[in-house]
C-alpha cells in the first residue's frame, strides 16, 4: 500500500502525479524545463488544470525542447496563421487545448 499525501486523494490524476512524479529527483534537463514552464503557466490556476492541459503544452512547446523554444520569435509566438506555427506543432493554442493565455505562456 502506497502512503499518499491527503491532497493526492482528490483525483486519479493527482494520485498518478503523486505516485510517479511528486518528490522524485529529476536530472533530465528537458523534464526540468517542462516543470519550469508548467509552474510558470500555473500562476493563478489550479495544478489539476495544468495537469489536464499538460499534453497540450507538450505539443505547443515542441516537447519542451528549450533549443526550439529559444528560436521562437515574437510574431510566431502568438499567431495562429498557417505560415508561422512552428512553435505550436501544427495548430493554434486553442487547438492544443491550452487556451489563449498569452501572459501565462509568455512567462
């Protein structure tokens, strides 16, 4: 039987996060970068919402590849036009399931 924190019992999503990620040492740069991005966009939102939208952020941020993200320019970052979607992995932020929170994504 796994001993869990009380907050983790709120949903299966929290249970999975608690059991597989919470408090686990991370040494992978991409995974650390992912968590930094998710923490940044989480400001003012619930962590459960961020976990629900995690797959969308993964797609929108090119698999949390810091080198690709560093190449985004200001025009491409916020467009949904077809000529400038490299940073959105082929769709708009709305299509990726992360909404249009420019301030949160910019953080």
